[in-house]
C-alpha cells in the first residue's frame, strides 16, 4: 500500500476565497476554550468528591458513577459524533456541544442529589463527545497546509495538557474557596468567548456528499464502546472478575457486528449514486488499512497508556507515602506537564529535518526511558526520582502525541476529518482506561501479594481495617493511623515495600510495551517523508 505524504496540502473549505492568516490563528485560539474546558473537567472533579460525598450523602457506588458516567457516554458517542459533524457541519456541532455542555454544567452544579449529579455527568458526556472531534477536525480544515496544521495540532495538544495540569489546582482551589458545584459552574465563563466570537471567525466545513445518517450504526457504536469501557473500568476498580470480562467480550462481539455493517454500507454506498437516499457508513473502516493512520492511532493509545499508568501510581506515592495533599501533588506534577507542552511545540520544526516516524519512535523511547528509571531506580528516598521519570516520560508523550495526531489527520481524507478525529479521541480514551486498568490491576495484585504486616497488628486494630490494609495502600495508611508510633511505622514501611515492589513490576511491563511500540513506529512509519 502506498503511504500518503503528510506534506500534501488539501483545501477543504468552501470556495469563499482565501482567508487572512490572522483569522485562522484567532479561530484556533477560540477552539482552545472547549479543549481547555474538557481537559479541566476530566481532572478537576476528582478533587471535589469528598465535598460531594458530604453534601449529597452519596454512597461509594454513587461516587463511582459520578466519575464513570461521563467517560462511558463520551467514549460511546465519540465516533458517532465525529461522523455526525462530517454530515451536518463540524462548526455547527461544536456550537451545539458547547452550548449544551455549559447549560448542563450550570444545572448540574446545583444538583440536589447524587442521582441528579450522575444524570448531569452523563449529559456532559453526550455534549463532550461533540467537542473534541469537532475541534481537531476543524483544525484539519482551517489549516490545510501541513506545516501550519502541524503547529496548530501542537498548540491543540498543549491546550489539552495545560488543562490537565490546571484541573487539580483549579479543582482544589474552587472547592476550598467556594463549593463543589463551582468546579462545574466554571464551564460557563470558559465557553462564552467561543459562543460569542466563533460564528464570525471559525469557518464551517462538512463532507460535501455525506449521505444519510445510519441510526443502527450509532446504536452499535454505543453497544461496542460502553461495555468495553465499563469492563475496563471494572477491572481497574475491582480487579479480574467474570463481570468485567463478560462486558468486554460483549463489546468486542458488537464491534464485529459494527465493522460488518460498515463494510456492507460502504459497498452499497459506492454503487448507489443517489445522494438523497443512500445511507453512508458511519465509519470508513478502510482508514485502518492505511499503515500511517493505524500505526499513528496505536502510538496515541500507547502514549496515553504509559502516561495514565504512571500518574496512577505516582499520585498514590505522593499522597499516601510522601504525605502530600492532592493540590500539592498536582503542583509537583506541573513541571512535567509543562514539558509535555514544550516537547509538542519543539517537534514541529524537527520533522523538517527528521522523518516523522522517527520522531514518534523517539517520543515513545523517551516514555520507555521514564519507566526504565522507575523499574531500576531506588525511589524510597523521596519523590525526586519519580518526578524526574515523569518529566522524561512527558517529554516523550508530548512529542509522540503531536506528530501522531498530525499523521492521523494528514492520512485521512479531508471530508472524513471528523470521523478521523473521533477515532483519535477514542484512542485517547481507550489508552487512558487501559493504562489505569491494566497497570493498576498489576500494581494492586503485586501489592497484595507482597504485603507482610508486622506481628501484633491484629490485636490492636479492627479486623476490617486490617483486611482493607491488605487490599490497598490507602487502607494500610489508614491502619497505621490507628496504631501506636513504633507499630505504625512498621506498617507504613511494610506497605511502602509492597507498593514499591508492585511499581517495579508495573514499570518493567510498561518498559517492554513502550520499547516495542518504539520499534513498531520506527519500522511502519519509516517511509513517511520529512516535512517540506
């Protein structure tokens, strides 16, 4: 299969004459507001959970659904919304999603019950699914020239990383100074600039021959993603269980049915030239036959896999073993998250001298190097080594994500940029969930298998607390708080040893995966030409 050059410029805007360059960059700035909103929303609410539990008297199961309702609906609808944007207009879908997201955020901020809040989070998932694919696909059409598009994608990724860094700090500050609903209410002022200025400055784009929307495909996409995401989150929360594997299996089965339907619709679509009546496939599965596209998607998934897996155990280490507050832990991670932004911007000119595939491979290798420091380093003397490893990993993630996203957009036809962007966003979600579920499950299993509590604990502490200490690091820290000083220190030391053993195992597995991904990218993307 021939590999398309990412330097081939394809103009997809309507024939309205050339736009002034400043309008393109102002449009990009406006597109950063929904990106920032989604990124902040992803991380900020976690810090409001204790306040939500107290205010709404939410149970543990309800708290889990408050967090899980959003990504379940979001992941289930990303591909459908990306395809819908290609049909009805990406800008139109962005404005609908932004308006809905702000309205639902405002209503949910004053939720009188946990059930109301869960429903609101599901609504945010619906409108959030309209935002991210729309922003990325609009960038593809606003910046048809590859070099400008690559810089725009880097800025887009920087906005997402910046929002992720801002989320914990903003969430902690808002809860401390106002109330938990302020974390959701802040969506309204963030989205206002886009709604006020966007109609005049952001050009509309759509597939010129879209065909009819296939409702069964939308339902099938939900039946694919929701069970898979639910199963992965169940694995992350409760470990291996028949329910989790059954859910994932059901989703994969629906995935087979979904792909069969898309191929059937594609055959009919190619032979039926009646635009008014033909039903187009929701997803052009032939995109995955493009080696550049499929490899770049894989690189995206693995980059997010490594990042979220790392954050999982680093957050526990900082808060439970180093005694830092959640907001202090967020501040400690800021230099590394800034490195993600810097790396994404620096690789833009680099691909003019180095083939993009080697840049992606280099980014994945840096991620592997970060895990190498964790797997073979001694991080029992404070967090400095782990934070340095995170810095190295984030440099790699920033480089790999920026170029892989550009390759995804450049490899897909311009009129299918919404669906391509949605696939990229789905890769983000799946990579994040897999990193948490797989590496988190391994970490938990290793901790449970290696924990050796000192003698005498069972006589001084309740059995429930002792059992919980055997399950999680948080349980061990809570148990230590119930014991006299010498025994408490022994419990903390035993928990640290068990947790560190799990971190070493987890990091070693991630090191192998990232190294393999590096080789894969270097081999399969080696023929993609340098930028001109």
